């Protein structure tokens, strides 16, 4: 083969390979997001079998801002960090609180919302939220959440009943199989107390927001050291708040600011029946 012909072949090969490269680069990057699908109003399955909720809409908005294709992977909450670290997913957006304990295993973005926690009981039930008052009482919590740890460490006399999904907690609370439940105030108010299932229930006791248990807000969890994706998400969070997308999504689900969740607004809006003193908010699971 002469030098001239070889040169033509090399040039054509480079052009073809270059074309393939450009075509591949033009395809949006896929990011696999772990979501729950059982934590209304943040993440649930609608009647048509599709995921919906605040977490889901925020995830889609962030992906659009980042110009990536997000693939939602529905998982049980207690399996999300293991799935993340075994590379079955790339990130978790499931109302996961940013806590020091979790930061030992994963990294987090900045918060995308926050909310305090409180106990929920049936109306008319006199239940003192103390070690003595909860002795022998069945308290429902979602497994592996901040609420699970909080109750386990602070109310050791209670009979803690752990569930895989939050809607299972609601079901047993409504049917009387547990005496109380503790969870995020926003999820309790919008996902239970404002529904027919929860109309005969109310908040009781103090509002809890100790950062030791509830962190500084809900963030997106990523594998340790995945700094590029973390930075992309952080920039996207700032962008959707600045361009009004965040507020549009928020207003679909809430009538108060869930990002900062100011005490006077969020606590009052989330707990109109609570007699507890206002305390600065914290976060979910």
C-alpha cells in the first residue's frame, strides 16, 4: 500500500471515529436515581402506576437543568445507601436527612428542603411524650430513618414497631395497631392528617429538630468522592431556585416555604392542631 493511499484510509478512519465520538457525546448522560415511591407527598405511585411527588418533580427539574437523562429506580429506603455504594444507582433523592452518621458512608449535596419531626396520635388520646408516658406503647417508625434512631435512643421504654414503608406506618396507625407514630411534620400533615385516613389524628408533644438526629435538611446522597456529580446537583439546586422552577413545584404540594421552613410559617402550617412550642425545623428520614 502506498503512502498516499494509507494517508487517505487513516484520514477517513479518524473522521468516522470522530463522527461516532461526537454522536455519542450528543446523547444525554444517564443518571440513575434511587427514589422511594411510598412517602407521600414527596414520592408515591399514582393510580396509573407512575411516580409522582415533590422529590420526583425536583429530581426531574434538576436533571433538566443539568441536561442529563435521569432514570428513576424505586427502592426501599433502607436499601438505598447499600445500592448507591454497590453502584446500582448513582444518587439518592428520597427525603434523606443530611446527618453526620450518614456522612460516614455517603456524600451529600446541599439541602433541597427541611422539616421538623413530631409524634402523631389519634384525637382524644391522652399520651405524654416522655419515657414514662411511652412505656409499653407501640410507636411506629420507618426503618433506618432518623426517626427510628431518635426514638430508639430517647424512648427506650417504648415498644418500637419498624416498617419498610411510611404508608405501612400510616395504615397501622389508622387501624389502631400502633399507639403513635413519629415522622416529618410535612409528610405527616400532607400525606396523612389531610387525608380521609388521617382525619381523626393529630400532632402531639414537642417539635423535634436536634441536628444530631435530624441533620440540617434533606439532601441528595452520592457515593463518597463523586465530587463532579455533587457539584452539578448543587449548581442545579441553586439554578432552579433562582429561575422560579423550585417555587412552582413547591406550590403544587405546599402552601409554605419548605426550603427554609421558617418556624412560624412551617410549624404552624404543618401542625395547626399542635399545642407544642415552636422550635426551629430540621429533617426526615
